[in-house]
C-alpha cells in the first residue's frame, strides 16, 4: 500500500512540474526574453507602451494558466472541438505573437477523431515544440505534418528553419523536452529530435495508431445502419 501511495505521489509531482512548465514557466521565460531584447533596442514612448501592453497581456495569461492548473489537478479536461481545429487555432495565435509563419499539412490517413487523452497530449507536445521554436530557434517559418508514419503508426512532425540546437546526448535535457517525451510515452509512443547547426530542428513523434484513434464514430455509424 505504501509503495502504491509513493508511486501516486511521484506521478502527481511529475504532473505538477510538467504543467507548471507548460503553462507558466515557458510564458514567463518568453516574457524575460522579450524584455531583454527590448532593452537593447532604440524605441519611442509608443513602443514602450506597446511593450507594456504585451507584458500585461502575458501576465494575465500566466494568472489564467495558474488558475486553470489548480482546476486541472482534479483531472485534465479534453480539448474543445476537434484536435485539428485546436492545432490550427494554436498556430494562428503563435503567428500573431511571434511573426513566425506556420504551415500545417494533414496527409491522407490521419484519423477524423482521436481519443480525448490522445488529443490533449498531442496538443501539448505541439504546443511545447512551438514554445521551443519561439524562444530558441530564431526561425522564420515552421511546418507541422500530421499523418501516418507506418502501417500501424501515426506521426507528428514539427520542423523549423532556425539555427538548430545542440542534440549532444551528454547535455542535460530541458524540462520541455522531458515533458514532451513523458506525454509521448503515456500514449505508447516516442519522440526523436533531429537538428544540425544552421539548418533548423525537426521534432518527430510516433505513436501506435490503435492507441490514438477514437472508435466512437464507428460505433454510432454501425448503430444507425442497423
């Protein structure tokens, strides 16, 4: 019983750490990067006011994220609407905030419906990959591909044209990458990061198809046909 309780407590700690990073730390880090960049620029008073408006908006976002996290600790809720629509909305916000041009491709064979757990965790993986691009890559564009990877696998690719990252396995892995890998493992999948100095970064996530696809629509269709 004590071993089981210790395991649950450890999982809760990992969840809290991951969510604090996904929803709070990355926003605060982005704010610091923006402020540091802004300090080195020659700006007008209007630019200062605009920057303060951005900081104010980001602060509200952090507070909202903390409130949401406190709520979600009672259980993460599924995304509103479809997974693809949620990702497209995320890309619209990403471009508006960063100026980085996004592109998404949904290839033939991507399922029309995912399980709630799959939708949420895949969304968080893409969200974290975009956060890394925003803060570290210096990219001008990013491309996301959703589609089959093999006969019984589905894949997500997030590729940017930035400066690349150091993928030396001896270097410490960031909390964001750990969070992505944990979410991938939760869905029975794995993540590979490929990068070359000056040639961008590619994040490839692969998952067993059967563990992602929702079969509810199939059941409904069979009932209607009968």
